[in-house]
C-alpha cells in the first residue's frame, strides 16, 4: 500500500485575494496569506464574540446586501454558520437548495452565478466537490461581488482553518509553545490542509500529522510538520489534538482501509488512548463526528473539549470575513 495518497492540492492561482489596501477581496485559500492578515481577521472575529449566555452580537454593516449560499456538497454546520453570520450583519440570505438547483439540470455553475448576480446577490459562499470552483467563480464575478470558499474538494476549507486557529488561540494565547496533533484521514482532508496553513503561518510550536498508511499527506506537502504513522509517538507531547472524520465520500473503493473497529482502537481519540499523552490535551473536531470511530464520547464531551467553542467561533469568523470582503467589493465597485 502506498505510504501517502498523491492528493496534493494545486498551487494557489495568481488571482489576488487581497485588494490594494491589504483587505481580503475574496477568500479562496489560506495559502499565501500573511501572518498579519490572519491575525487581523482573528482579532476582528473576537469583536463578534458575545460572552456565553449573552445575546449574539449584531451589526448592520451588510444591510441591503445579499449573501447567496451555494452548497453543491452536503453541509449542516458550515451552511448554518454562514447563514447566521450574514443575518447577524443585517444581510439578506439566499440558500440555494442543491437538490433542486439547476446545476442538476445541466446548467453550468457560471450560468447559475450570472443568474444570481442579475438578482443582485453581492457575496457568494461556495462549497463544491471539485477543485478550483471557488477560484473560477471569483475570476468571473462582477467588480462589486465577493466569493468565500466554504469547502473545496479535499484541498481548501479556509474559514474552518481560521475558526480552528481562533479557538486554539483563545484557549492557548501562547501558540508558539503549543504542539498540535492532527489525527486521521489527512490525505482527503481540506480541514487538515487549511489548519496547517493557519497554524504554520501563526507560528505554532509544532504540528504533528498522525495517520495510518494511505491516509498521510504527500511527503512534499507541509514540510514544517512531523509525520507519524502510529498514534502513541504522535500524541505523546500534544497540547491539543484535532480528530478528523474519515472522508469516505472521497476515498475510492480500491483503497484498503482499517475497519472502523481497528481504526477506533489504533487511531481513535478515546479515553484509553489519551493515556498515551503526557499532558491533558485540548480536544478539537470540525464535525460531523462519528462517535465510536475517530473519537469517543469521553473525549468529545469532556472538560478539555473545544468542539462547541469551534462551532461558536465559526459564526464570528464568518461575520468578520463577510464584513471584510463585502467592504472591499463595494470599494472596488466605487461605492
Ligand atoms: C468538514 C468538511 O466539510 O470538510 N466539516 C465542516 O466543514 N464542519 C469536515 C468533514 O466533513 O469531515
């Protein structure tokens, strides 16, 4: 069996995500974003975080604007998170139902975009199973329109990377002292790739990539991480562990995988396997969780779990991003 699946993402295209004033014009990938830019977005998102038990923070900076959620792949939390983020900024929100969308009837994605532009949609939030779709849309939209990537095949999930970074930064402001172990199906994971980009750019202490053979990232990807094909050495020194779901929908039937039971025993983030850790690590997971496979309830719901915080912080990250790209798009349009 091959050690690593050859699923390296294409190099980021030349299309600039950043406008003349340094603000994000679109968000397609975290590749190439500076530490200053990422830090500024995390700082902006913190302004949208209300203390627990308080009312959600609201603003009307996007009043009169329309955000279209185009999810051509299933999603619950990311779509809900974008919808709430847009609503809390005062925008109108359109959720295009993939099951009834014209894409199924053979209309090209760009025809769908042009149709929605004619209805005065200002921001497109796009999730698609194919590599390159968010960039293609960003290249095609009018000057006053912005695009946010909400999950692109196995290669990019920038808003997830930013919410993971915000969550761990809030729990451990001394990120430079933190060892993060990302455990699971790395080869097929856009979450792992975007998390690596965010944490590496922010100067985290160490990133351990832990995966069974066949699920590791290609050797040339992410040189600043240490790789482990066994759990024990990968998590022994971890301050935080991010567990990932096995991406069955991206794995072709010929790849040989561990059974769910063997995976749970050997790579699961479980009460038993946490005994391999010297410290008591924080636990992260992007969701949706498969309890009994990559994680158990003891870890998912325990006192060290940040999983609910990740969801909460996700809305704030998306508010910060929507506000920024919309403001940049308006200026680009001369408004
Ligand atoms: C992830 C995704 O869609 O990539 N989920 C999410 O956005 N919260 C992870 C997954 O599907 O396993």
